[in-house]
């Protein structure tokens, strides 16, 4: 079930993991830190997850499922690329460009056209 508190926790976790990965890679400069700021913008059907200046994910909230989809564009989710639900966010590492399932999380990352991946529940 979709939960706004869990969505905010995911936003904070994503931002913290991205900043930690920048530090580990030695790329922790002000411009890169600004690119890790995560904002949420609620729409009629989806919550847009904006990282830096661009939409990276859409979270479905109209039906209460909380499914996380990759962005296909500024206003369009890519339904072929999902990352579980908001309640599954601890099962992924969000520090890179996109979420990656942690080992033993119950999810497997499967490749799709163009080299992108989507999470499949085991």
C-alpha cells in the first residue's frame, strides 16, 4: 500500500546514498552535490521523483500501489522498467543513476533493450 511517509523516507535514502557514492568516488564537489538533490512533485496519477533537474522516476499513487517506474521522459513513465514498490525501496541501492537490487533482496535485475535494467521479483 502506498504511504507518503515511506515515499519521503525513500527520497532521503536515495539522496544520502547518491552523496555517499560521490564521496567514495572522489567526486564530491558542490556541482555534483547539487545534482543529487531529490524532490517529489505530486501529480494526478504519479509522483515525479526529480533528481537534480530531471525526472528520474515515477511513483504510481492514484490506485495506491506505489509502483516505481523509470522515467521515459519528463512526463511519461516507462512501464517496461520498474523497481518494485515504495515499500520495497530498502531492497535496492539508489546511489547510482538508477536503483540496483541488493544481493538477497528477493529481486533480480534483468536487462532490457538499450542496456537498461528492470527489477524482477524472485
